[in-house]
C-alpha cells in the first residue's frame, strides 16, 4: 500500500501553495496515495479539563474549514482526508506522524528575521522528509536539481530525484560543489580543483555501478565555490523547478544541515528535504 502524503495546513499565507503542490504530487508522482490535510491547534501545554469544551468547538470549526479545502481536491478524483490535532503541540504532532507514517509532509515556510518560525522547528525536530514551499508551488516539473555530497542522506535524495525524474520525464542535474576551504590555499586553484574533480567523478562512476539509475535524462556536474551560492546560481541558470536534497550532510546526526537550512530560507522554488 502506498504511503499517504500529509499537507500541513495553518490557514496562512502559503496554504494555497501547499494545496497546489499536494495536487501535483497526487497527479504526477503518487497517484496511488491519499492526501491528509492536517492542522495542529498550537498549544504548548496540556490543556486543563475546563478548556476542553471550548477546544472541541474550535476543533469543529477547523474541521469545517478543512472540509472546504478538501472539496475541490476530492472533486478531481483524489483521495483526501483530514485531521485536527489536539493536545500538547509536539506530542500530538509526533504521535500523528508516527501513526500515519507519511511519504512526506508538505509544509509552508516563511523565514523570520528575529524568531525561529514554528515551521523551522518542525523541520528540525521531525526526522521525516519535507517538501517546503513558499509563494511558488510545485505546478510543473521539467528540471530537478539534486545537490550531492556522497553522504547517506544525499544518497537517499539522489534516489528520490531519480524516482521523480522517471515519473515526470524531468531532466535531472546532480551537482557536487567543491569546497575551496578544503584546499591548501583556501581557493579554487586549478590544481586542487582538477585533482578533486578526478576523484569525485571516479566516486560517481562507482556509485552509478552500484545503484543502477533508471532510464532518465540526467547529468552530473562539479563546480568549486560556496555551496549555497553555487546551488542558487544553478537554479537561476537552469530554470529549476524543484530542489531535492538530503536533510543534512556527513557531520550532523539529527536535525537539518546548515546548507539545507540555508536552502529553505533562500530558495523561492520548492525544496524537498529527504530523510
């Protein structure tokens, strides 16, 4: 049985993008899956008994609002359900995700200059794949960019990118960014880059012999520079529709890595962070 996809609904700025992206995935990537629209009532403590009647009224109101969002999706023939989560925020959310075991969660994300947004805390705390969207939802998929560093999570992201490209016939670009800070003089000098490229391409060749990619249009590129800058430059140059990256690189054991975090803050296009 196909895993469901979960759509985090907060009824705020990016809810339309979350819904549009969910429909795209149901139609083009996960046609056998169902969508679960869910909303968590933001309580960071266990509510006392005297508040429960009021919370139940709020729950009914939210369920009605979710029904209105579900109706257009259901009319298109997709399977869709809803859930309103009550209780202490993190406990309710973790229990929901553990029970549902979704393929991914689609989450609207708006960076904040001062405080850490709740969406970012969710991304950090839940060890699951997230498709992060802003103003621009995923409505087409002609080109995919997969930043790659041979880490465990990057390999998972690569396999997911192969799958998405196969399902949509999208072109896939796999990008390895060489870090100049690892060179003796901390620059992208020709000798260092040439040696690293030779090593990286040999590792890539060996990897392809192991994972056997599907019959899709993809290419592997290397470039030297700041990882975030080079990724975003490639997005602009190639008119990328979706970035698929690992949640973190080789150092962290939990949470999301610095480059992945910078991507979701900077990117205007959807970013799929693969667990």
